[in-house]
C-alpha cells in the first residue's frame, strides 16, 4: 500500500513526488512511468537545453477554458520557489534574457538530478509501468498495471497531454483514467506548433530563414505580434515567433500571418530606399534589385509578386511595381490553413477540464484523494519556459495538498 501513487514520471510527476517526500519523509511514494525511463520528454526540451522557466511568469502568458484557474498555483509556487527546489537538487539556473536554463545547459542533466533525488529519498520509480485503470473502493485507490494491482491512499495524476503524440508516451486513452470518475475533457488541440499555409509562395522559399516582425491577424485586426527568425517550409511557416503565435489558430480559424521583412523602416522610408536603389544600381538586372537588402530569393519572389519581370533591366521597374514591393515587404501575408498537428506540437491546448478541480489544492471535486498536475489539465502557456513552470508549480501544489490529505487535515 502506497501513501501516494504518482501516475507519470515526467516534469510534474517527478517534481510532485520529491516535494511530497521532502514534506513528509515517512510517506511511501511511488511513481508509475509508462516509458522505460522517466523524463523522456523533459530530456529533449529547449532543444536539449531545457528552458526550465522564465523570469517573467505572468498570468497573461497562460490559457485555460476556466479563467485564471492557474493563478493560485503559479503565484504560490513561483520562480523563487522553483529556483529553491532546483538549487536543492544541485541545478542552479542561468538566464538568457528572461529565459531560465539549468547551468549545465543540458536537459538530460535535469532529468538525472530529479532521478537521483528520487533514489536518495527512497521514492519508488517504476518504469515500463503504464497505469491502465484506476478505481476507488472504500477510500482506497487501486491502480492496474501490467496485470498487477497496486493500492494507494492518494493519487497524483501527472500523465501529461497529447503533444508529441507517439513520441513521449502520450496516449489519448490516458484521459479515461480521470473521465471514468466523471471528469470532462476540453477538446485537445496542438499549441506551440508549426503553421500550415497555402503552399504556392512558401514552397518557392523552402529552407530560407528571415529575421522579421510577425503579426497574427484575424478579421483585419492584429491579435499578437512577435519578433524573431521565421523559417519557410514546404508546408508553411516555422520558427520561434510562429510557434509562439500558433495557439491563436485554435480560436481563430481564419488566421493570417503577416511578416514585416523590414521592420526597421516605415513604408515611406522603404519607398525612398527603393527609389534610391533604382537610380544607383542601374547596372543590375531587375531580379537583383533587392540583393544585398533582402535575402536574394525572397527579394526575387517579392519582385515577381509585384509584377516585375526579373529578366528586365532595373530601369524597367515601374513606380507601381515599387509601391507593390514595399507593401509586400512590410506586409508579406499568408493565410493559415492548419497546423502540423499534435504529433509535432510542444504543448496540448485543452485537456482535463479544470472546473472539476479546486484551484488552491488541485484536488478533484469529483473524487477526494485525486490530485492533478501538469499538462494533462486544460492549461497551456507560451513558448519560453512557461509550460515547464506550470508543471513545477502544479506539481508542488498537488504534492503539498496530497500530503495534507493523507494527514487528514485538508
Ligand atoms: C520537443 C519539446 C520541447 C519542449 N521544450 C520546452 C521548453 O524548453 N520549456 C518549456 O517550458 N516547455 C517545453 N516543452 C513542454 C514541456 O515539455 C511540457 O509542458 C512538460 O513536459 C509537461 O510536463 P508533464 O509532467 O505534465 O508531462 P510529461 O513531461 O509529458 O510527463 C508525463 C509522463 O507520464 C507518462 N505517462 C503517460 N501515461 C501514463 C500512464 N497511463 N501510466 C504511467 N505513466 C504515464 C508519460 O510517459 C510521461 O513520461 C517542450 C515540449 C516538447 C515536446
């Protein structure tokens, strides 16, 4: 009989098991992990460097169908609590701008540190241990795993979401563990994901990266903007600012992405620059008009879209062609037709409805003794360490609540 059974040995599960055991070392705690090792997804986060949290954790960086459900957990278990937790594990943070990373800049070392701490505290880490069914009878939980039954007084559900489907242990059947107790599911959708667009233009630019301002536009209104490197792909657009804005497609199906390829200049300044180029670069063919100012291939596509015959002389470029080029450079627009799906997403938008959980304990309103943490809940954040912070904050809160539950003083 375990005091606390944690389902899922990912970021939230490992953090909650350590926090619970630290709080009450006499508790018998087990982590059940479906994969052959814990922290498989965590070990590839942040391109292998683990963007572990962010200096600026604000509520605006998170989304849920249930208002600011996440507020209590994030405020109570904030950056300094997270730094303290990881300092105790021998993992100090370094900052790049607002983004925090482990000093080793190695995601795998974060997993190692969590694993070593579990071993040192006597937490049982059971791998290749997928929980297939969860029941509660007479106040005790039964967890069904590999043909065996395990008992526990409390359960922390931390089995993650659907992002990275088929890669990291995600399985839509996991949600049944909670749905069977009467919880509901908010439809799952990909977030922090590449965007598909109409293919004609992006295909011509496949493989090119441009630094630019990116605006997500719906009904002519800019919803959000970001700066950074955008990658043209045969299916659409990728790169950090695209991933950052991608969640907007979940709520705005007619989303457009506009790239400002020369954000340092106004329309007028850019028009002046172009007129100047035309009078000074007379020796060039029209197709080389933007060479040196824009990526060569991007420049040629812009010229063609503006009606310029790239085999003409530069002098053949007309006033209207220049006007059109300037408009395209400042507002290179792509209609979003979809995303590359949950299998390529970093995070799940949607998940188990948080209305069925108390925000200040993360205990289920449907079944006492079940606590939830991490991505399985309908909470998702921006790119930049915000999702791992949710895993740490909710993991610590669920752990303290579960320990109090076992003690009998909720
Ligand atoms: C490529 C990639 C890069 C990312 N980079 C970052 C980043 O740099 N910063 C950031 O903040 N976020 C990042 N994220 C998001 C972040 O990894 C997740 O938000 C976070 O891991 C969620 O933690 P979790 O514990 O809820 O879920 P997970 O880490 O997914 O852990 C859930 C665990 O539960 C196990 N499990 C599932 N079902 C069962 C079951 N039935 N029984 C037993 N075990 C089960 C799974 O195998 C898994 O190990 C990234 C995601 C991806 C895919």
